[in-house]
C-alpha cells in the first residue's frame, strides 16, 4: 500500500480544468517531485491534498484511507505537513515561537490546566521545547533561535518554514518550491536537508520544484505536468529525456537547468 495515492483526480474552476484525471502514488520513504510550468497544476495538487479544495472527481488516500471527508485543520493530525510558495510565518514572533506553533497537533490537556499551568502542562512544555530544539539543531538555526522573523534574510525564513513543518513530526512532508529565491549555496543546503529528512528522520517527501538540478539530485521519481495533465512519470533522467517533456520544457527558450518558471 502506497503512503499517498492520487486516484484520477480532476478539479475545475468554472470552465477551466486545473487538474485533469491525474493519478500517481508516493511510496513510504520516497522523495517524489512534481515539475512543470506555472499553471500546470502542481500547487493545486498540494491544495487538494491539504483539503483547501474538493476535487470534482477522483479520490485522495493517505495510508490507505480517503481524506476527502477531512477538514483542512485535520490534515496535520494525520501526519501531513507542508510549506508554501509564499512564506507563511508569524513575523513578529521569534524563530523558536514559530517552530513551537508546529507542535500544536501534539498538544494535550485542557484550558483549565493551561490557565493553572499545572505540572502536567509544565512537562508538556518541556517536551515540546525539546522537540523544537532538535529541529533547530538539525537545520543549523541555533544563531537565529531568539531572532524575530521580520528581521531575518529570505533564505533563513525559508529554512524556518521548513523547520515548522518538521516540528509537526509528519509522515509526509509537502515542500512547495523549497529552493525558490535561494542562492546556489542555499539550494545545495536544501538538497542535503531533504536527503537527511528522508534518511535520518524517515519522512516521505513530496515536493514541487522548478530547479531541475535539485530535482535530479534528490528525487527518486518525478511527475511532469502541463495544463493539468500528466506528461511523464519516472526517474529524473527518464522524465527529462521523455519526448513530451523535451518538447514542452527543454526545447523552450529557457535553459535546461530550470523547468519553465
């Protein structure tokens, strides 16, 4: 049984078909990439998995169970975490505080205990703090622990958002353009982290990415999309050598280091 199954999913916005009969499966322990130009349906698929949209047709299953009856706020509780193209952090809070937000699905207790700050609540706070500190160490964020998000460089913010998703302790991590806006050196760091997230943390990764160097270096399989439809599915090399992909992307005016942005 695959960890995530997208089964003939279709989504329409009025007369526009954003996702058209797309099917694929992500296996546990895999790094799976979605590539394609803007409007291909990549982030729309993320929003379907996150339950922001309801498909017109098809099913989405996680660990064998359909998630279509789930509400968006329940998805993290299933073990699915995500980042966003546009960084979504609390700018007037510190890095540590933003990462602690990711612990919400693990919180136990009730309002009365929280108000009285009982020994149970104190123990819970220590547990969540310890989990967040592990993420800080993993992503080398020690120097920024008490810094406010508003004063941090863009690249560091991207890392913090990844850290908040990791603080959820997901089974499946959705990375929406993790290398967007980063330098070559920062993108290399992202590649190392993705490999460690899979190999050390045992987390399955599904990512949307334009940087084909990053996709090729970390992905087990790649799905290429265009106009909401599947173009090719296979290893990075198989997909990049597929005639339909070459015609749609490699043969465009852009160079072959980036899929059309």
